[in-house]
C-alpha cells in the first residue's frame, strides 16, 4: 500500500447478499426494519460486507483500525442481486509510524445502477 498513489483503482469486488445473510446481519445489529422480508438488503449490510472484502483485497495486516466512515445511499440493494464494489485510493500518507489510507468505494448493481458510496479511513501500523 505504501507505494500506491491517490487515484489508484483497486480490483473490483463482487458479492451477493442472500436472505439468510440479511436476516443474520439484521439480528446481529438489532435492525427490526423487516427489509429482508421485502426482498431488500439492510443498507449497512452492503457497506459492512463490501468494506470487509475491500480490506481483505488490500491485504492489510493485523492492527489495522477502521477509523472513520461516511456513507451515502442511492437505492436499496436487492437480495440475491450481485453487488459490485469499485474502490479508489483517495489518500495515502504516513504520520508518526502509522499509514493513513482513505478509500472511496462505490457500490453498484452489475448494470451500473448506484446503490451506495462510502469513504473510509483506515490506519495501518507501519
């Protein structure tokens, strides 16, 4: 990650959230909205699963801290509908022995319709 410049686009990630995953997520966080019963994914489930895949793809080691999150939703994701996560590095700097990386992830359907956009900062020990 150290040599990557802002503007770098990471490999796109794709995932699907099935009804069991949506119900389990809602139960884990106390979401009582019944979105899964309506065929929709709880919005934060998209962000949580998508960003966990992005962090895994970045191969960030132990000690990584997810420091901040800003999220904007465009439309609900549908259960069993593939979601594409497109991630771009927005900032990458080192301060006091820690790397601060900011990534912007856009979540879309496979046809390109917007679902959400998230800006996340992670702190990685150098």
